[in-house]
């Protein structure tokens, strides 16, 4: 070892760290008898649980959940004691450092090392301790650095023994086990890298609103208790509550009390200052929501919010938008908004009795508020700047590398659900994990790690992406781009067991990918091309996925069926049916143009598919004895503009009278899987056929890395196969010269002259500011053309380039090139700016036909890289 060089030492250190991180996620509970393991349950007995009555109420409550969880798994109920000294051969000791005499006594006696836990944020350790106390041979100790640290330790053990965080919210069954042994040693998940990690219940009418009213009498503490528990089981800590006609602090006074007891940090949405729900202004406000004309009344209103907050944990939203989450009036200006913030902070200080910088606050740079920031508006350094996406999962702004750190740091407000232009999307999950990963990875790398909050609509049916969002927020470094598949399989295994985990993960990945191509609310009969066979392919793919999902449903044990329908089968069934409905409508309208005999048959089929949509919803609402009645009330068929229709509406079909039907041959529509458009061979690369070449980004001939950046594929990102980008994402921009980073693609073209190169790119926004993100493209040795992704694109309603990009989930950019000869060429895609993600390239020599997804790559199977086969979500 003494001959080690410094880089080798560093490498070894990094390897040790990596191993430690991997070990944190390893299974430490065994269901088989273990000689060295701690018997949590064995031989018909369970180890008793002990906690201190002096500990946090939320810790004691979670300990009761552990007691219930052990019973769920073993049908045995351990005792839980909080007022007596532990006794017994083997016991479980639960407590918070500095709050629990039990734990503090172990630390003082040198029995428990908490040097890597004490004083840290939300950190825990589970450790088997020998002879911890007189008369106790061994103890399993769950110790936390603070209230939530201990709670997370408790729930980590619950998940390890087989209780899913979704046991209540998705009816995931618990697999019975006769024995539970905890491996000797120390177990921890470390300290979360994102400090505040939470969800926003929003756009909750009609689904969650109607469901809560029927099941709990309203959106009240009875319902929120289940939600608080779920967030903590998922290792989240933060909630923006339902706010459509709801008043969290007023509707049920137990809401904030219970949140504080559980250990949930509360907040209000970006346009609800000083903890007051906007609905409260409708009931208690007087005059206009206008600071220029009604400042005193607004100040008193906000002061009431701070009085009510008391000492409970909150992140206080500051700033102001217009009434009802609208932009401020035209006469508003930066000076006025800065005065509003100053006045709000004065109220915070006066009502809390401590300097304003000691109360966590955020200022959300949402929509036009970001413009104020860009024009120079500033807030005090301790306030977290909550940066936002465009409501469609594309982050608008990130801190610049090297910027002076802020005491309050930066956060991200993200969306899985949205009400607004170009169209609402509220019904089902349309958020593939690879895209979530790519955008949140940007946030993490650029240092926006203080708050991550995601709009999840009704909570259901966003179970899978919510899990990922909160798991990734805990430790982004633990899930790399090529580990998303592993995450999906592990998540599926935790809900349904390992036997079908790979197949279920594949279904989850595919349906989210298919839905993200065009959100269901944006679908219509014209979305995909009939002429090219694209519609047929889309429907065939969905129906194949449905057949796969139905097959697994029949093979799963009966007790898993309710959970499987909610998490897997229902969205596939509903969306396969919806796509086939619009495809059938498209066929009907096309057939009617020439009076085909199939016109009326297709009209009847479309009506049957529309009726089937209602039957699918009815089946969902009947699950678990009607437990989820109303949760699929959201309308999703019949949109005519951005806002949802009041009820679903059958798409218009054509029915012909008998005398209008002509005996003509039906037009030929290329079927799914029609003849290859071109072939890729190991020698020639991609060969032109029918006037174009279509290439998936990851099928490059050569990737040229730079000194500071490397190309990497993000599997399954995008509308077709995957995305390719460069890492690290914080590497500086670089104009294309010499041997700078690029992807090369060998192509064989039949002619010379002008060709166009269409680049299909993820709809990433210009998060760096300036003119826009760029790439460059060239053939052979020609000078690269630099292309700006964001020319004319502004993330705002009414901006057609942005509306088109988010509706189609793609950015199309085109360059024109003149080739002097036919034959072999090298197409080069050059990296210029970070964050640009390439999905597909199409070289059009004059034969391309319009289609939604672009022409498919028809590569011969022999040249597809072997590592693609069996990949989750692989098409």
C-alpha cells in the first residue's frame, strides 16, 4: 500500500464510497433463520418494542405503525412499551437522539456510535447492539438524528419486512412471513441530499374531491392522516395541500395539528402567501386582491396566517401573483413586488418573535414572476428561490455554475399534472421516469437541492412517478441513467414479488412512454398518420402491451389483482382503448370520403369503444369494495380547447345512408410492421430507401468524447427509442472545431444535391438563459451549421413553437445541406451547449411523408446492439 499513487488512493476511496452507497439500499431483513441475525419475529414470538414517552409524538405514532406492520407480515403483534425500562432477551429500542433517554443512555454508555448521525438532517441508523442494558442480551436499535430521522428508520424497517408504502393507497398486499431476521451490523440510508421533498395535491376536482367527500366527509384530517403517513413512508417531508375550494387550516382545525404531529412540513402553493389558502381570501378577504389599493387589508389577512402557524414547521411562501393564480396587473412593477416582500417579512418577524431569516421561506419564480427576477428583482438571501418548470416537465431556469451560493438555496417546482394551456392533463400518468430523471438530474447538478415539490394532481394514479421522485430526491447520485431499469424492476418486485417484476416494469415503462408521446387529453383522430400506417402501429403496440398486462393479471395470485389493476392494468387498458377509439374514428372518416361499405361498421365500433371507456372507469371504481369510487371521475374525451369538458363526449363519426355507400375498393393502408424503409448494415451504416434515412440517436457509428464531456445514452427517454446527451451537464459550452465532441453516423445516399436533416430533440428549455441552447450538424468535412433550439420559443401560452413542442413532446429542428456526390457520407451531430438531448435524426432526400413520430428506423436485427435486448421499455 505504501507504493500507492495519490490517484489510486483517491480511486479506492471513491470505490469504497460507492460500495457504501450500494449497501445502503441492500436488503438487511431475511425471512430465513439466521444464526447471527436479530430475530424480530421467530418461532411464533416477536421482539417487544420500546420507546420513550418523552420522544416526539410522531415517533411514538410511527412505532405503533411498526407494531401493526409486523402483525401484517407475521400475524403476531409485538408489545409496544413507552413507560417502562426494557426487559427481555432481545428487544427493539426506538428513539431520537437528544429526545429519548433510552437512546441517549446507550450513547453515553458507549454502546451506540452516533457520530455519523447526531446533528445531521433526517438521518437514522439501525444497528444490532450486544448487551445494551442490564438483563437485555441484544437489541435492535432504531436511532434518528431528529424526529423524521427516527420515523424514516422505522418505516425503512417496515418496507424491508415487506410492507409497501402503498399498502393503503394502492391496496398492495403484504406477503405473510413466518420469521423476520435483521442482519447484524449498521444500516442507514444516509442523509437526504434534497432537504425538503414533497408533493402538491392540486387540480383535485372532480376526482379526489368527490372521493374524499364520499369516504371521509371532505378533504379533512381523516383523509390527510393517510396522506401524511404515505409521504413519510416514501421518505418525503413536505406537502402543499389541496387548494381547489379547500382551506387546509380552516376547513378542519385538526389538519395542521395532525401534520405537525406526524412530522410533515406544510406549505402553500406558489401564489398563496404567508400560509393562507387563496380560498380563504374569498371567505375572509375584503376588497380587491391588489396591494396598491388594499395593502392594509392584505397585510392583516397575511398576519392572520402567521398567527395561526405558530411554532409548527412550515415553509412560508412569499411574493404575490394576481387573484386566482393570474399574472399581476400591468401596472405592477419590481419596486412594488419588492415592497410586498419586505412588508411580508416584517409580518413574519413580528408574529414569530424572531428575525425573519429564521423562518424558512420560498419565492416561486412561476411564469411571469421569473421575468421579474430576470429583470433584476431580488429577495433576501435566506429565501429559497423556487425555480419552476413550464408545467410540462421542462425546467425553465437553473442557477448558473459558479454563482455565489444563497443561504436559502434553490429549489424546483415540477409537474406530473397540470390545468392550463395548451391543454389540461389530469387523467392518467404521462410521465416516463427517464425524462423525469434527466430534468431532475439537471436540477441536482446545477445545485437546486433545497426544495423539490411536484404537482401530483389527485395523488392517484401517479403512484409510480411519485415513488421515483421522492426516492431520487433522497439521493440523486444513487440512481444513474442506466439504473432506471433496475429501479423500475425493484419497485415492481416490492409491490408484486419478483416473479413478474421484469415484465411489470416493462409495462410501466411502455405505457408511460406511449402516453407521453401525446397526452390523452390532446389525442384526436388526426394525431397519427393513417397513410403511413403510423396509426395502425401505435394501436397494435398498445394492444400488444394490453395483452401482456392481461396475461400477467391472470397469473398473479388473486390478492394482488386490485393493486395490479390500479398500478398497471387500468392505465394500459384505458389508454389502449382510447387510442383505438380515435384510430377507429379516423378510419371511419376516411372511409366515408369514398363511401366505403365499412363506414357504418367503423362508426358502430367507435361508439362501442367509447362505451367501453365508461365500463373501464366503472371497473376501477368497483375495486376493493368501492374504495376508490370517483377517483377516475376526470373527463378526458371531448376536449375542444385547453379547459376540460364538463363530461366526456363521443368523437364525431360519419354514418352513411344506404344509397350513399359505393361499391369501391378500400384504400390500401400500410399495416403495422410494413416493409423496411431502409436497412442498417455493419459496413454501409444506414442506407437510404424511399427518399430518406431515419436513425435512432443511440445507433451512432462513433461517439467522440471531449476532454471534459462524454456522450451517454439515457435508455428509453423520448418518443421512440432513447435519448443521447453529454455529461456532466455543467460542462461549459463549446463551439464545434477539430476533434470536439460529436456523434457520427455512416449513411449511404443514392444521389447528390440538397438534403435536409431533421433533428428530433427532447423539449428541453433554455435553462441557462441567453440566446438558447445549441447543437451543430454537418456532413463529412463541411463546416458545421450551428442550430439554436429556442429561436422564437418562449415557454408561455400563446407561443406557438412552445405549445407545439410540449403538445408533441419533441422539438423539431431542420438544417439544409448540399452533397456533391452520392454514396457514403458521415453525418455529424456536434455538442455545443449542455442539456441538449437528441432522440432521432432523419435525412430527407425528398421522399419523407408527414407523420407524428417521424419515419421509423427499420434496422436489420443483426446490427442492433445486444445490450438493448430485454431492456425495460424496449420497443
